[in-house]
């Protein structure tokens, strides 16, 4: 009778490492959060992917959409734990983040002169004006593109490859 014995201890150790890595993937999620933050920051650099709708003619800004003061882009926060990763506009003072992400209509409101006796519109002056509200187009900045998703997949694969090679 022929008997063959196969030593599976290395394979068993590999499966144990993979199971442990899968049970606590916090390091992988931390790396994924970094990839996501890079992607969202790239959305601001490129002014949208695909490109955001432009500004109204005459709207004064530094020339870059959603980058007038840099507060919105500067409020981005990444976080992760053992179950996931996220990027959000983290500063609660940036109340306009949602309307830029999803679009919408602002409420009508009164604009009152604060630093002068009156407001000037063309050749007209007024102490206050009733603004009818503005329609804000969606400019989704919290968005991943297919190439970002591919980089996330590569990041997780690389994490698992490192676990296997230990």
C-alpha cells in the first residue's frame, strides 16, 4: 500500500492569517479612507468629475467653482473603523455643503445693508431687498469615479497580498 502525507501546516497558517485579517480589516479600511479623500480632493481640483455646471455670468469668485473661500474643501474629514471607510464634509459650520452636493432651491430671504447705509444694484439704492431664493445646481463633490473604485479594489487586494506574504 502506498501512503502519501501532505504537510498542510503552511496552508492552515495562511488561512488563519486571512481569517484574522478579514475579521479585523481596520488597516485596509484606513487605507481605503485615504484613497477616498484623495478622490474627493481631486473633484475640487478638477471642478467636478464629470465637470460641474458653471457659475452664473457675473458671479464673483476666485474663478474656481466651490472654492471661493476654501472652507468646504478644507472641511473634508476621512474616518474608518473595522467595518467601513467614509469621507464627509465634517465642519458643521459649512451648512451649504448639502445643497452643493445635491442641488436645490434656497429660501427667499431679506438682504439688509450692514456695512453701509444702502445696497447698490446698478444705479439703484435700497436699504434692503427681498431675494427670491436661488436655484443651486447639484455639484457632487463627495463622489467616486470608476478609476477611484479601481484604486480602492487595488488597495484592498494589496492589503490581502501582504497578509498572504507574511
